[in-house]
């Protein structure tokens, strides 16, 4: 073999990979992917949690703005403006008997775009028209419960501290709402009073009526009689606590405008050995819901 031919052969064989070398490279790439993919997944999960935290913070500010403008916090659902009214309340968007999300619109916008339902002035739209939220500020990007639509206003992402800020259920024996209206002057510790947070709803792993955020115990001191989903037969099935869907923590916002990720026990809930909330456990605390910074669930007439 001549000199030039030998050099060409050497160059040619120097560029080739053996099967063993290819397998080694593939193994290294697979190993790197195995290391990087979980890390990337964790980054995406953290990003979704930060979006959620920003959402609940913004919603808290919208709720405070409503209270400052109207003299009281909104109810969990305004069926009637006054206890003695005989007609349904309709808000400025044309929604009949609106839930709390409709009142948290300052700087956020309506929870459901009403343009598709209000055809002319004076029209109203009800639950029969639409329950699907169109405003992403009310959507937690980490919500993962396919049995309920992420956009369902009753069963979606965020719950409201209604027992202490606006429980508009009836108390016929007293001729009044259970706890509505609630003014800003009754709140002594805004920095320790939850407004909204990741809602779980009643049942497990996720149930209906997650738009209500129940504290650990029924707030008898405010006249509350039931937990969130009052139509269910047992107290466990009625209870609508927070959901710890962000690395075993729930995102909540406070009346002073800050938001925080907190574990269920930090929020005052008592959980069992597998992490499920125990409804109305005497060892639980309503401290972060009451507005005073103190646990107060006893009945006062």
C-alpha cells in the first residue's frame, strides 16, 4: 500500500465509531436525560407555583379594594343584598346571584366574560348559561383534577375565607345572614387574615364547592352552621379545606397584600397519618382566618 493510500486508510478508520463506542455515547446521553428531566420538571412545577402565588396575591388586593369601595367584604355568594329582600341580586355584569369571584374584579376584570351572555341591556345570565371561568387570574396552573374542569367557578382553583369575611347564608332564627356584611373595622390583624387560597373542595382528592375555603373548625362565633358543601350528609363530606398541591403546600393570600406557601398544619388543619385533613378537629385552629389572629370558633349569640 502506497504512502498516500495508507494515510487515507488511517484517516478513514480514525473517524469511525465502533458499536461499543456508540452504545457508550447513547448510555451517557440517556443518563444525562435521566438527571436533567426531573430537574426541568421541578423548574416547571416551581414556575407554576409562582404564577399561582401571584394570582392569589392579586386577588387579595382586589378583595381589599372592593371592601374599601363598598364598606364591607363581599359575601361568598350574594343571593340577596339585604336579608329582607324578596328578589335576587344581579351585579353590574348581569350575573344573577354572583359568587365572590365576581366582586374581585378591580384590577383583575370579570371572572367570566359576560359579552357572550348579555345580549342587550337588562339581560341577566345565570348558572344555566355558564359556569366556566375565562379569566386566568382565577386559575391555578397546578390544578390537576380531571373530574372537575379547571375553569369551573364552583369547583376550580381558589377558595374564599367566607366564614369570617362574608357568609351570606341565612339565619332565619335570627332574621339575618350568618356573617354578612363584614366591615374592615372588624379585622384587627390583616397580616394574619387569609383572603383566598388553593381550594380543595369537599371530598378527596378534590371535591365540589372549592370556591369556599373553610378553616379547620366551623366558625360558630360568626353564626356559621355548616361547612362549605352543606348539602352533604357528614361533616367530613361538607368540609372544604385548602389543598396542598404545591409540593405539599397551599398558596394563600392575606388582607395586608402578602401571599405565602404554607403546609396544612401551618394553616391550622389537623391531618391524619396519610396527610388527609380531619374536619372540625378540636385540635385545629382558625387563627389565620378569624381576623383577630386568635383561634375563636365558639358560639356567641
